[in-house]
C-alpha cells in the first residue's frame, strides 16, 4: 500500500525526530512511503491540496472519527483494496485550513486532546505502524 505523509513543518524537537525516524523505518517494512513536509510559510489549502494530489485524503482533525488500533487496521485494509495512495495530512498549529477540510475523503481524530505538533507527527506514524502489524499478524500491538 502506498502511504503519503503530509505535514506542515517537520519534527523539530530531538525526541520527535528520533521517534519519527524510528517509526518511519518500521512502517517502511509494510508500505511504500513518501513524505512531504510543507514549509510553515506555505501552510495554506493550495500547497496542502497540491501535495495530496489525487490520493485518498485523510486529515487529522479534532472533530474526526476516532479509532482503536483494530479499527484503524480495518480502515487501512479497506483503503488497500481501493488501490489508491492514501495521504495522511497534519496541518499547522491552527489545524487544517477549512478548504482542506472540505476536500478530505476522511477526517480522523486522535481524540479531544490537543497534542504538540511534534508529538502528533510521531503518534501518526506509530499508530499506522501498530495497525500495519495487526494486519500482518505480528504481535507488536499487544
């Protein structure tokens, strides 16, 4: 499955860079990956939607659907059957612009808590990795 991670900015803090690198490497065992880090100054709908192109767009928004790990695994399995690349989009400090939210195929929420931007990027990769191990029958998720 092809996954495209789109973030406004990139992990800046040391713990987040290390977490990003670790889970990026792990996730790469299960999927074809690519990343687009959009510069903070280009945090607008035009740049974000251009990066996502014609992929299945999943935006991280507080009001979106929440998943447990198995639910996310099922979601990924369904997307894999579509054969389209899936873009997971994390906006800037103020979230995703309204025009991006309107163009999403799916809105996903980590929950009602607001996470620091760096941490949200690591959580995204870890949750995708966890769901991928579930789908592969690996014991990581226990």
